[in-house]
């Protein structure tokens, strides 16, 4: 007969207390539950960003085993089991050195040459879950309402620094195909603050920022609010400094084993906002896209469809130290002298 352990769930609020409790009851578990528990005890850093099915597969047990393991400890299910590990991950300092060491430690534990294969799979699966969490957090209606704020602005300022620069650049570039009133705040030559000149309550600012939050981004958002502009922040936490500046907060999932927090959900949200802005652009946006295509064709910006590149042949025996062969001098009888 199965037996539930009497556990005060308040005692399992931290990852350390959960692991201690799991170790205490390990000998009383069935062989299947022990197999799942053993994997968690040996690899606790994987629990925070690994789904139930992923973790069960790695532990070589059925997904239901993870649910039963949680229930044995008095928890409702796997999500409640995982929560202390997610909280622990969010509380940890975000230093890149720590994340780099953790990444190497996790891959160094594995044997059989599969470490990198596992790491790649973990990152992709983690982002799949991050995308799902992002959609749940923002909601389709929230995303649509935000896109309307951006679409109606007289001018749209876009900013994302460091690892978030690709998201900002993509948004600016894509929008430039159908609207001519976007400003990318990238600050070439130290002119960051210059780009904000003229911002007003008729404008909007779209900001990408994840912890650790870049100071210039927070300062730009603060300045925009002072000038009355609508600020939309794509960020990772309700305690982000941007949360105090705007009600237009789009929260994205970022968990993963990589050096940086994942930027995939932020870029996915950017793509969705661009598509929704274009959908609201009417005939003017369509005309602008057509004109952009003509201009790109004029400069042959893209490789012609159907054409195959043909590299020039290179001599296999070429050596950089070889001296070029001097041409033979012409014979005197072949040289015509100019007439006087």
C-alpha cells in the first residue's frame, strides 16, 4: 500500500530544504521513485528550467513518476516541486562567471561524449518552455493592445542594449519597411542621449531589458516618462526597475543553462509586435513595403533566386612563399620601334 509522507510544505520552500527532505525519505521510496529522486539529487540545477517530461526522460522513468514523487512529499504536483528551484535560480547573482562555471560543471559531469548534445537539446527545450510561459504571462489580448499603442505613436523610439540589441535592431529594421518614423537608440559615437531629443507625449518607446539591467536603458525610459511618452517594456520580472515606470509591461521567460539569459522570447515578442503593427498600417503601410522592395531591387540587395555561386578555381599546389613566374622577354625581332 502506498504511503504519503507527512510533510509541512512550508519546509520545502527552498531548494536546499527540498533536497534534504528528499534525501531523508529516499530509502522508503519504491525503486521507480528512487530512480527519479536520484536524478534530482545528483542534478538539482536542471530542475528549474526542465519540464516534467524532459526530466523523466533523462531519469529513465515515466512522467507520472515525477508527479507521484511530488505527491509523496505532500506537494500537489511537479510544478510545485520545481518552484523552489526556480526561486533559487532567480535569487542567485547574475554574474557571467558564475553562469559560465555552472555550464562547464554541468557538462563536465556527463560522460560518453554526450555532454554537448545534451546541452544543445536542453537549451532548445528550455526556450520552448520559455515561449510558452511568455505567451501565458502576456496573453494574446495584452500583446494586441500593446501593438496598438506602438502603432498609433507619432514616432517610435526603440532601445535594447548588449545582448538585447539584436531584438531592438530587428524591430527597427522591420518597421522601417513600412513606416518612416522609428528611431533606433544605439548611440553611435557617444550620441545616445541625442537620439531622445524631441520625444514627447505623442510618441512611444519600446524597450528590451533583462537582468542585469543596463543603466542607459533605465535612464532612457525614465526620461521618456518625464516627457509624457508611452513606454512599453519587454523585461523579465515584476521587480524590474522598468516595472515602476510603465503599466505596459510584457514579461518574458529567460531561464536556461547558457551564459546569457535567453533572448529568444524577447525576439519572438518583437516579431509579433511588428506583424501586428503592420496589420494596422492600412494601405499606407502596403505602399511603403512596395516602395521598399523597389529600392532594395534597385541596389540588388539580395542574391538572385535560382543562381548558384561559382567560386574561382584555386591551384591546390599554391604556397604563399612561391615566387611568381616571370614572363619570358620578347625577342628583338618581334619588337616594332615607333616611326620617327
